[in-house]
């Protein structure tokens, strides 16, 4: 096991970062949430970093890091690799400080994110689309930093980045009207959790600090459980603002020391909270921004009667993902099911399926079928939305009774992701 020296994030440095950022960032509101409070029998308050100027907390760390770099070095500009919020934070910091920045992003990055970076950085930022993955962009960015002697701005594993993110905690403590019993923090690389928890451990030591990761990318939990930084072989990238294979060395040390525990929440549960926040309260969040809300269900019993602060980390959600978010939530709820059904190639087979197999409340949401003239049966990929999870058993029983041959796709991940 690799032995790492203990890292402490200075409270004074976080206070200094707050002074550095006072004319750069928005002091985001700490808002009581009556709906969630009633739902969980607790006093739920939201720290709304989704209302930050770049719609996430990332500007705090990016600007604080750049401000710490000697002016002489900044003449060569700065560089970073990012496919999301960090890129926007660096871009705005470059515009504010009137310095050049080069931002490497994977070539498949959605144009909406690329355009946001260009909007915040204006003429001071150049976006370079290269490679297929973040790792490809990261390699190019680090090489660019060496070749051009440009300052590299890391996304999370840096003390100045962590201190900048820690100003979120300073604002919470200054703005809260009552002691915070539980603080729930989303975790990706760990910069936000490391910074905020460092401030709370000193000034609010009674607060229980809970880190939250997506179940498909539990890099911090796995590292803390094993006592050293681990690299995950495979992750679910859906919660893109918090899905990393490896957390930082510094952030790991700090979070291991400061967090009471780290929990994971399923991506489907995150999707449900994204939809409910929007539909019930008109709050737009990205998947990572909903992590702290999704954690409330896991903590339902122990937070009753307590004051709970959830950090909403960002709202950079592409509207084109809405159908994917709804689909994942329905799958998680057991309400959406896919089958490959081999229909007899005779007149009336589909009508029989509709009238004798489907229930009155079942809805076909997906149907693909190609007739094979040389075969007795033809396969159809069918997506069915149920009203109740328990209706699945009845549906399968009726297909068997009516002798419709089928293959259930939901529980075959490789086939499911290939077809759907």
C-alpha cells in the first residue's frame, strides 16, 4: 500500500480564496426547501451552486488557482482538459483576467458544451477538440503545457482548486440560520468535498458530512474502503460531472479524514430526482447536481427532525438528454421493459399480441420489425411501459400462454446497450 503524507487544507487559505473571489463569483443562496422538508420530515436547505455564474461551483477553484500563478508565467497562458464544467470555469477565469487559455475537449463533446466554453471565454479562449475520450484530451493538454510553458489548471487535485471550492462551505456556515446536522456533498474527483469538509471540520465539527457518488462510478468509496487510491476499470459515465475512474491523491487524503462516510446512489434514482426537481419546483440540475438530493432517500430514517444542507453542484444539463433521463428512471422503477418477440409471420399475429397479451394500461413505446419472407417467424424489438412493476410477471405469463417466443432484454446489459 502506498503511504501518502497527510494533507490539511488551511482554513485561512479558504478565507483568502473567498476574498480573491468576492468580485468574481455569485454568492449563491442557501434556500430552505419546504417540499423536500415535508417529504423527509427534516429541515432541508439547498446550497444553490446551480445559480453560479457558470452554472456550477467550478469557477471558484479555477479562478483561485489561476490567481495564485505568478504573473510572469501567465504571459504564456493557461491550459486545461475538460468536457464540462471545469472548462467553463477556466474559460470565464481567462476572460476575467484577460489571459489566453487553451482548452482541450474530446472530439465527441456535445456542441452545446463547446459553445458554452466559447461564450464564457470569448476571444481569450481557444477550444481544441481532439481524441475520443477525456484521457486523450488530457494527454494533449499536458503535452501542450510542457511545449508552451503554459500553466496547467487541474480539475480537482490541487490545493488552490480545493481551497476555492471550499468557499462554498464558508458561505453555508455564514448564511445558515441554525446549526447544520447533516451536510451532503456530491463527489466526482473530490475537490468540492475536500474543500467544504475542511471548512466544516474546523468550524462545525458536530456536522455529519456525507459524500455521494453515482453507483456506476464509486471511485472515492472504493478508495476509502481499500485505504488507498484505486483506479476503477469501468464506469457508467451518465453522471458525467461526477463519473471518474480515479479521484485525486490530495482529495482522497482529505476526504478520508473528513467525511463521516461515502454512499452511492443508482443512476436511475438520480434521474427521478432530476425530473421531480424540474416538474415540481422548476429547478434545473445536471445529473451530478442531483446527487445530494438522491441521497436523501438513503438517509431517510436518520435525518428525520434534523437540519440537512444539500449542495446542488450545477445545472449544465443538455435539454436533449431529457428522454434519456426519463428512460433511465422508468427502467430503474421497473416500469419500462424491452423484449425481442418472434412473431409468427401470419395475418393477425400483432393484433393478437395487442389484444390478448398487453394489459389495458400497458403502452408500447418502441417497436421495430422487419418481415423476413423466407422465414416462419420474424423478430420485433418492443419497448413496453407498465403502470405497475408487478405487471411484468403477468405480461410474461400471457406471452408464454399465447406461445409468443420472446427474449427479455433488460437483464442482458451487452445486448441492451447494443439495441436500445
